[in-house]
C-alpha cells in the first residue's frame, strides 16, 4: 500500500508532505509516514533541516476519530510527535487551512511554525468531551502562556494565523500563495541555529489570576461539562509540573474523559449531526433546484428571523406583510438586530447594509412570482395557511418550492389546496429563527425528492442543522414536548411546585424548565380568551393577566429585570384547583419528576421511530440538542435513555401507568438499543 506521506529534497532541506484527503487526518498510515519521513531526514547527513506540510485544502485537521475505541495500529500519535520533538535537526511546520487538535499538537512538536494568513490553529477536543491527548495541554501553555492556552484548550475555538503569531504560537506569517517556498527559505535561515527550540524545555509561568478570571467569565457556558475543568487542571499542571509529570497528568485526565459517558455523548452528537443530513431514499447526487430569491410571508418575529438567515447568506429575500405598519416594524427590527451584531463585532461593519440591500419589502403577494422558494410564516391556523397556499398556487412560478413554517399542523392537508403537492414541504424554524440552529424539514406524502434534497442543501448554506421529520402533530420536537408539559401540569396538582419541577430540569442541564419556558413563550399562547372559562391552572393565570415575562407575572413573579421569584398567588391558584378536584397534596421526589417528565419523552421518541416519522434515533437527539437545549453532554433523549438503562426507563414508565412503546420494551428486554 502506497504511503500517504512522501518526501522531496530541495537542496539541503527535506520537505515531508502528507497527502491524505480530505483533511489529512492523523490516521495510522499518516503517522507511520511522518515517522519514516523524520527518520529519513535525520539519517541523511546532507539534510540541514526539514519542512512538514500537507497537500490538499488543509494542514492536519485532527486525529482520525474513527479510530477511537479500536485497537491501536502503527505508530501512536505520541510516538510520532516525540520523534519530531527529539529530532537533532530543526523541523518547520508549514500551515495552511486548519491545524486542529492532533494537527496543532504536531505543529507544537515541530521546532518552528510558519502559516499563511488564512490559516487557523486550535485544540477543539473539549467540544467532543475530551482534552488534547498528545501533549497539547502541556506544550501550548509553554508557548503562549496560561491565559491564552485556557481560551484555546478549555473553550476550543480556533484562532487565525495573525493572532497565533501575536501570542507566539506562529513564528512567521508567510505568503498565501508561496507557503512551501517561504517555509523552505525560513528553514534555511534557522537550520544552523542552536540550541534547537523545543517546547518541552520552556516554562509556563503560573497565573492563578488568569485561571480565576477564566472560570468566572465562562462558568455558565461550562456548567455541567466535565471536559473544561479537566482542561483547566491540565493547563495549571503545565505551569506547575515538569514536562514529563505534566504529560502523565494529561494522559490520566484524557483517559477519564475518554471512558466517561459525557465524551461518548458528545461524540455521538458529532456523528449524529452529520448523519442527519443524509436522506435514506434520496440519492446524494440528486440535481437541486436553483434558489436565487426567497419569499417570506409575514414580517413578525418568525418571518423576520427567517429572512435574516437568507440575507446573511447573500440570498435575496422578498418579504410580504398585510399592513405597512407591520412591514415597517418587522424590517426595522431586522435592521436593529444586524446593527447590534455589528456593534458587538460579530459581523463586519458593512454587513447590515449589505444584508438589508438584498431585502425587498412589499404588501403585494404577487411580488412573490419570481421567488424560487416561498416560506409562509403566519399565524398557526390551518384555515389561514390553506388560504395562503391557495393564493400561492396561482402566483408562484412552476418549480418554485412552497414551504410552511408550521410547528404542528399537517403539511399534507396544506398541500391538498395546491395543484403541486410535490412542491410543498415543511420548514419548521425555531425561535429566534436567526439564532437557533435547528431546522425541522417536514416531508409530506407527496414531497418530491429533489425538493427535499434542495431544502436540506439550502439549510447548510444558511448554517442550520437540518433534520427530516414525517407528518404528525408536532413533528419530532414538539410532539415529544407535549407529554412532558402534560405531566408537569399534573405534578403541580399532586404537590410539586413550579420551581421544584423547573429546578429538576435545570439541574439536569436544560436551559430552563417547563414553567420557565411557558413564561418566556407566553402563558396566553393557545388560550381560548374567555376569562370566565377556567378549566386549568394555565386558564386561571391567563384570566388574571399573568401572561408570563412580558407582563411581569406568570407561573413566577418578575422584577423589572425579569428576574423570577416564586409567586404566592400562583401557590393559591394551584391550591384552589387541588381542593376543587378533591386531590390530596403529597410529597413529590425529584426522581419522580424525572420519571414522569423525561421518561415519557423517550417513550414518545420510540413511537416516532416505530411510525417512521424520524429516520433514526440519532436524528431525534439532534432535534433536542439544537432545538430545545438538551444538554449536549447527555447526548439527546434517546442516547441518554440508553446510558440511563432502558430497563430502568421502562420500569419507571410502568410504575406511573404509562403505556410503553413496543420497540422500547423489546429493546429493554433484549439488551438492544434504538436505531
């Protein structure tokens, strides 16, 4: 088998080149090739220095994570890195594209680093619940200091070449089109310099103030995750221990994380997100419909947010409203959102004008005639949506995709009012639509395969994570949310408080609990608007004007900064309902709340799979991670159920009288898992 690594002589400089598409991952063959290349350079007396570079679009973009959990083959990354580090001849890393994870560790093992301006370097292992396991936590602080190392290792975001040069990680930023030539010239300059600058020989000064400031600034973001704390501990070790002791500590921490459930969950989601983009019965080579202009009906919170996704991606949008005031208000909010992002440095200063320049506001539905995709984002009412799609059927050009942003309603029923049901699809964005990453793509009975493929491809262009769902009430996410909300309300009647139920969910890792979510969304959503008709606790709250955060009162009382406190009035309303229903208040344990709010979600997920409304269990996990804030370190509800133990989940459901999905029961009985 031909090695993916080759060598080329340029006078007294040996260039070691990796060519392992698509990202030069550091698999066994690449590691063996690197080791052989360094040995060749060391053994040849005519070679003064070496340059390490990669063909293709990137430097080493990381370890080959498909090898995780498999028996080791060939030279380990540690061995390859140690050989480079120990080389008696200097090695220059020539970096383009990205040097991530193991790729950055390889660069750190080289004695010098040059990079093109567009290159990025980073150690993102923390995002997979891990830490850099080949010396990254010990070498990086010795090069850039504790403060910069904490940002790169415990947060995991890569930095551009110039910033890397500013902190000392890159020795020289070189020409974008002349990387090899510039790296060879640099290697000649430093070939005779001694001692060779080995990172292991440097010291990282302890910086307890930087550690404390980092924890304070990132505590909320890191809450619940094991890996960031392990990363911090390793960086501190680099500043306090000799190199070899620090390496031993790094290895211990790495193995703890590698064998833990959090990293397994985070790696599961990494692969699940990529799998979700694949549609089982649609050829990936299916020709796509061109999307040059998108129409959006409705300029409210959803319509405006949806429009921003396309404008930010450089796609022109025609936005339609019924009244000029609503249109002006909606486009004004969009402009303010863009300007706020520019003020914070999240987008370029000229980005707001560029985006808004692509927007065509109108009060005339006929202006949608030239759109390639039209998304309806109006009130969640079937009659209203059918009326709009009837009009669109007459207005839209042949081949235009007609999409509804409905979060519950039947896409097939909407499609029946058109003469082109094959062009109709659901595109369920999550609020705020310009921020939330999830897009549920709802496949109708007659939705054409090229329509589905086009929308899934478009989702990538607007930086969404798309999941295909079948037609059912609430699709995947909201359908699973319903039993949680139902049981949460029952638990209130039986003796739990809103704050106890919410705390169980936030302690679990959710961003908010059922009642915090109700107050944020609006207690009045879906209310029948008759104050004399009080059939539930929610009716009673709505009748009193306790509509949630927007009114300063809902399931909680709120101060002027929207900080919640338990409400005595809500306690009275709950007690009144309880007494009228002749229910006895009893002690509710936190475990019962888990069993009655989270286990039913898993059960509903199993039913969704049985009915074919989701392609795979991992798709359900992706929906809940990106649409509802399920903690990524728990891997989504279906993955979590398996770590919890399916027999335990089934026992909990049966104890509380739930009808258990057959597939869930079978998997629990046979030691199986969700597919």
